[in-house]
């Protein structure tokens, strides 16, 4: 029983990390109709920056506090300087552009930090484990679950309760009408893009002690996030959240109980979803 | 027009035939370009002609290369049996993957093809007993043709060049056929094709299977060329390389992917000897190409020639 509880818990942790990736991915997709293929690169960038800052300052918390800054800055540049010039063209050109950036970021990271595997130590305050009903839960992982839940709550409050969030939702539904009502959709695009990649970088930073930090982390996190977005439905924060936890749980349980078939379990889930609801749990069919 | 085209093709064939005169090194380089050019052309059938943005095309290339090598190493099959087996399995895999992926279009399609291809990669990494994992699988013996072993670089080159000519001819025929016209119709306006009464989904799947099969053909030739496979050839990066080749050269043209492959591979060899982080350079060039030259290098040539003719 304890083992099952631990596995469920680990699935929850992985699901929260996936959510930090897929929330931005899904929002950007919903708003701009662009899948940011370089989203995983920002996750990786956040992880590397966090390690570098933690080494320089000796503090995990400082690292966490600043790890998102380079990603947001780079994301704003990518959107303002590059993506924006292509809005008049098809969405696929914009996707190709983000794809080109994955190559650039991969080698930039390798150039700056080298190809070696790095790790980030759990801060002293979060070391150890607590015993709940006979099972040991690492404190850092409990922190991750709380962190993910807090980000989800914050995002929900922002989107659902704030004026800016209402603008974003309006633009997701119908950007042309939103623009007609005087909303600066172009600036909104930049803001959401920067927010999305910032969340990814933050995800990379908090994930660093669990997933490790290495060149290739970008694709390892990108693919499951894609699956989350497909299952959850694009542009839906609720879909991204539920699908993240779902995929996290299924993947972790699959690895624990069917190690030989673990790879296929998540894909099977995705296939079932495609056959029954091609637009995902909370997706809307778009023309 | 027809005559001039025939002359051009004749010249191209002669040039291909004359390549071994330039020495083993050049012939080897061009053989590699030709193998990947087939791969890029097969992707162009999807991206350029049918409008299917596939981001996981390496799955079919790699699967076939593995089939040829595994059958050769583990079961002692000749590559000449491995080749059709590889093509058939790649086409079958494309049918299965395509069956699911064509349920969505546009960007979800792109994400799904990418996710499925990553599944192939993960299997090749995990299934070490058969695939050799990341260490790869060595010991493949190249087959012989009329008593001439493909270990001989010149024979190998001619086999690959003939394969290239065959694939080029085949894809040209497909695109010029009524089937090709349907593919282009789907690219141009899917809703209208559906309204006219074409079962668009079925034709998308047909395009995907043909593309997968031809990619399998190039993968099999790669196994002949390299006599060694590792999970690298199933990695997402190779799907990405193929997209760059197609876009750089010019999607929706026959020559474009070939030109793009040549540019890409020459760039790779040239830059990587001087600068370790060549992906940075290639990524930068690709970004510039998407922004300022979306029709690709060959597309630009075609445009300029057309403009010159009008004046």
C-alpha cells in the first residue's frame, strides 16, 4: 500500500512539472495558434541558469528567483523581433521559426555550459523526508506539488479574475473581435509568449534536483508536454492541468508496474483520446 | 519543353554517372547527399505537396535502416531481401502512425508525428538486445551485385545513384499523376476538396504511406552506405534535419529538397571542421531562410527564371 502511495505521489510530482511546461505551451497555442517547439529549450535554459546561479551564489532560492529572467527576456526577443514579423504569413512559418531556435538554443547551452550532466542540490530547508501513514515522502517533492498547485492557482486567478486575463481569454476565443474592441492583441501575444516561456524556465529550475540538467533535456520534456496538450485540448488551462496530472500519473505508474511497456502506456492513452475525442478533453474544434 | 526536359534529365544522369571519376572521397560525399536527398524528397511529398507538416519522418527512415541491418546481422539475410522488407515495414508503420495522426490537422498533426517518432527512438534505445541501443549495431555485410561487392566504393555509389534516380522518377510520376493533383488540391484548399467530394482523410493517409515507404527506401540505402546503424538515425534531430533540407531548398519542388540536402550536408562538413557548434550556424541560417526566403533556394531560382522569361 505504501509503495502504491509513493508511486501515486511521484506521478503527481511529475505531473506538476509537466504542467509548468504545458500551461505555457497550451496558452501560446490557444492564443497565437503557434506551437512553440523551442518551449523545451526554455525549460532546459531555466535549469542550466538555476544551476549556474546556485553555484555562484550558493543559494537555491536565489537561483529559483532569477532562473526565469533570461528566458523571459529571450522569449520577448524571439516574439518581438522574429515571430511578429511573420504574423501576416501562415502559422506554420512561425512554427518553423521556433523550430529553428531549438537548434540555436541547443548549441548555445552546450557552448556555455558544456555537454556534461549537472545536478542541483536540494536546499537544506527541504532535505529529508516526512513519514505519512508509514510511507516516506521527500520534502522537496512535497514542495514541488505545492509549488505546481500554487502556480496553477495563480494562473487561474490571473486568467479568470483579472482584467488582463479577461483580455487574454477574449483573444484566445476570437483575436480579431478582441482587436476590434481595442485590445492590443499584438502586445498580448508578446506578454503571453514571455509568460509561457518564463513558466517553462521556472519549471526547469524547480525540476533540476529531480530530473537532472543535461543537453537533451529539452526534447525529453517537450514530447510528454505535447502529449499533454493533445490530451488536454489546446488553449485550455484546465485541460493542461488535468492532462498533466493524468499523464504524470499514468507514466509513473506504467514505469513502476509495467517497465517493459511503460513507453507505450502514455501513447496508448493518447491514441484512445484521438480516437474518441480528437480535440482533447477540453479542446474546442476549430476550423 | 518536353525535349528540353529530356535533355536536362539526360545531362543530370550523365553527371551522376560521371561522379566516381572525381575520386572516392567526392563519390562518397555525393552518395551520402543522394541517400538523404531521397529522404528529403519523401518528406517534401508530405510538406511541400500535400501540406502535411510531418515532424517525425526519421521514424520511417530509421525503421527501414534498422530492419535491413537487423535482418542482416541477426538472421544473415542479404541486403537485397532486407531492402524490400524495410520499405514494406516502413510503409506499414506509416499506415499505422498516419491512421492516428491524420485525425487532426495542422499543428496538432505536427505534434503527434513528432511524439510518435520519439516512440520509435525510445524503443531503439531500450531494446538493446536487438538494436544495440545507442552503441549501435555493427557487423552488417553489404550485399553483392552481379558478383561485385558493394564494399567496393564505386559499386556502392552506382547502386545509390540508381536508387536515387528511381526514387526521383517515382515521386515525379506520383506528383504528375491525378493522385498528385489531389495531394496538391488538399494542400491548397482542404475544405474545398472535401466539399467537392474527395475523401480527404484517405488521400492524406495514402500520401503519408507513400512518403513513409520512400523514406524507408532511403533508410535501406543508408544501411548499405553506412553498414552500421545506431539509435541516432531515429532521433528527432534527423527529422529536424530533413525539414531543414526541404525548407532550405524549397518545399513543393522536385529539385528543392535535393539542393537543400546538398547545401545542408556541405554546410555541416564545412562548418563543423572549423566550429564545434555548427547547429548554431545551421539554426541561424534556417531562421533567416524562413524569414527572408520562405520559397527556398531552388524556389528563388524558379521565380527568377520565370520573371526573366516574362521580360
